[in-house]
C-alpha cells in the first residue's frame, strides 16, 4: 500500500470486499497512522469497498445459475439464509465483518433491487469507515 498510495488503499479496500481474508479497517488504520489525509483515506477506501460489494452483487446476479448452483456452501450459509429470509432488510447487516460480504453476493443471487442495495449497503460501508477515521483523529 505504501508504494501505491491511495490507489493501493483503493485496491486493498476493493479486495477486502471479496471473500479474501484481508481487512480494509487495518489498511485504513495504517494509512491514518502514517498521517495520510483523513478525507482522502475515507474517499479512496470507500470507493474501493463500494466497488467491491457492487462486484459481489454482480457475481451473485450473473453467476448464480452457472457457478453458484455448484457451490452449495454459499446457498447453505448463514448469510444467504438471512438474505433469503429477510430480503432487503438483510442489507442492514451488510456492513458487518464476516457475514456482510456474503450477504452482498446473496443480494445478487436473490436479485434484490440494485438501487436499494446501493443506498443501504454503500451508506453503511461509508458510515463504518467514517466512524473509524473519526475515532482515529
């Protein structure tokens, strides 16, 4: 991340929205520790993470029929069952570590309204990052 600056932070936050075991919060804390501009950190990490969860939605939407039908683990996961049971309300948990990213995939599989997905999920991700950055300053 140091070598690539804010672009590295964006990429790291994007990858953290996938099922890869990386923490965007750790990257944000590192950037703040290195005295990067707080607003820039919030902006770039937010964009990266929101793009990542939009990709998750797309994976769920477009790959559900072919790829996910063979991957029963997602369809039997707690995140998928929450999304299936509570529908759009499950998106209010999409900001949480561990279960949040699979919920964003499940939202695509279940073909939830994309505009509501963006409004709820993006807002909560940005709020989480804002609170983290604010707590560090």
